[in-house]
C-alpha cells in the first residue's frame, strides 16, 4: 500500500486513492475544500480547483516535486509522496485567488437565498477568501428559465461544478439539461421546451453547493437555522427511504437526503419521498440529526440534548442544595456547547425534575 504524507501526517492508503480522499482518511483541518468533487458521482471533480495542493515530493522513487499546484481530487498518491496543503503559503494564496474568481460573478444575495446557512461557498469564502474584491466589472446576468415544478434555477449563483449534470446522467433515466455555450457564457439549461421531471431529479438540489438550484416547495419558508433537522425513514420501493426531515413546530417544511461530514448525500432519495411525504404520519422518526456544532444549523440543536439537559438540571438542583460555586457538569456544558446550553429555554420541562430519591451526595463535585 502506498504511503503518503500530508502536512506532516502519514497514512497508508489503497493503490489508486486520490490525495483528497487520503486527506479525508486522516481528517481534520488538512482536508482540502472541494466544491465540485462528489465521491458518489463518477467522473466528478477537477472543475473548481479549490482542492489544489502542492506535491513537494512526487514519490520515494522520484522525489522531484511537481512544479505547479495540482487538483487533489484528480491526483492519485504514490508511495513516498509528500503533500503540502495548509502548511504551504503558496497554496493558501492560490486558493484565495480561486475563491476570488468564483465570487467574481456571484451575486451578494445571501440575505434572500434559501441556501444561506448551509452554503459551501459561504464557508469557502469565510475560511479561504479575502476580505475585499478587486473586481470592478458588471457581473454576468442570465435570462430566467423555468426548469420544472420542483426545482428553482438561479443561474447567476452557479459556479459550474457540474454536479447536477452528473446526477442527471447517473441517477435518472433521461438527462434533459446540461451545460451550453463555453467560457464566460457557459450556463446550465434544459433542452428546448423540456422540463426536469423524473424520480431522482430532486437530488440535484442536494448536491448543488450553492444556491443555484433550490427547492421550490421550501422557497422563502424559513431559514435553516430556525428549523429542527430530524432523521427519519419509511418503506419506499423507489429508494432507501432514509431521509432528513426539517421541522418548524410540528410542520415538515422540507425533506432532504442525509449528508455526511463533507456535505455529501449518504443515500440518494426519490422525489416521492422528497416532495409528497410531508406528513409526520408518513415517517418513522429516528431522532435528532447529528449536525456539526460549528454549523449555524446547530444553534440550539445539541446532540443527546435530553441527556445534556438532565445533567444541567441535575447540577443546578444540586448547586442549590449544596450552595456550591463551581460544578464540573455546568462548566463542561458551558464551555463545550456554549452558554446557550444553560438558557432556561433549553432546560427540561418543569415537571421533569431531579428524582426525589437523589440527594446532593449522588452528584459528583470536583473538590
């Protein structure tokens, strides 16, 4: 198995593994961002150039460095290869330039975009971009077209990642849209008088990293951080039926596929589950979705919330009884999850108090 070193961390990977996937096996901050690569879509990657890295040593047999940055999603590792990502000032500067190019024609309409709060381009610009732009020219504009009843196309927001085209090619029985024209005039469009209408077309919304393709049934209904994501499933003859429901109160505002830590859909779902099953009785609820706490969606959505709330409630009651000033449970909750975890709005219901049989001696204090 080839051994590759990325930012000083070494790992043995199967032959044919790309640098990007090797970095994902290691995990952490060394993983390059990716806007076009999608592990479940064949031939994806190589379009956006955000995942570029520096190969400081080609291999143990040929230690010559590659003179220019390479796309990590398309470059396979070799035994003895040494790769620099966040440890290379050259790469960080080059990536900032790539982000600047992606934003040249992107409208600053985040306040009205349904993708806000779960937009990969927002994260990319915040983590890798610059504070100012040097672009002084008019942004591209496109004539609006209707591509169907369920998907809204905003071509001005598109970064040409090609993911939606790959979904149509590989998941549907007939692709009716694609990229037309070339260069600065390239755009996503349908064939003449055709609309996107097939059982798996909704997955194009899930794979789009920006707000170019959005769910018409969810349009302007709510910001994602005001909703509660819940994992659920149902018996579906067309797909796995494993989905994520987005609640606001008792209403299911939208249904999407579940995503992993890199924002990729775990199981693609059909349009029947996505658009026509929005009643609570249609689903078997599994529990709250696991959301990265650094995401804005995670605000007040804590993993194992009831356990955390019970610990907090227990610590508060014990504090009142023992008149103790510092308690490890409260301290850990506050620093691990933020002071919002101690808000009265996030505590258990009043009737769910400490069991009568429990005393202050049953609660651990750090002497």
